[in-house]
C-alpha cells in the first residue's frame, strides 16, 4: 500500500522559511507527477507546486519566486522549500503523487504550516 508522509511543518514568523518533505513508501513504481497542495480553513484545496519525474515544475502565481519544489527520485521524496513566508501561506500542506502505471492518485495526511505576522 502506497503511503505518503509529510514532515517539516510548524510555526514561523512572516519572512521566515520552512522546508517540507514528503517521503513515499510501498510503491514499486515511480510517480510521474508529484505535487504540493494546501488548504486553509474554509477554503478549497489548491495546487501550490508540481514537478514531473523529469524535473519540470509549475507554481501557483501566489508562490512563484518564493517557493521551490524539488524531488529525489532515488529516495521517492519530494520537497518544498518555502521562503519569504506570509501569513496568507498559513494552511495544511498536502503531498500528492500520481502514477499512470498504477492509475493511482495518492495523498499524504497533511502538515500544518502557520505563519505569524
């Protein structure tokens, strides 16, 4: 059974940085796409950043130039380096992975990021 486990969330002051990690286990296949989403209270879950197996990235406009997504295919891990954090970045951040081979979409349990002003 595929599991995604996020870590690295926490409380940080505005302007600070955090690095989120998401480690996958239980898969015998590689993920074509890995991504980070976030959901603030009362809001829908929105895409933050995505990265393909080949390293192509895409970002939400609200985080461009502040966040950087990367992945280590050998370790089955995806990262999100967040800098210049703002209070509006406060949300639960979820890891997502997709595989065309398994035809599956997988989610982590989420990690809370809180940015104080």
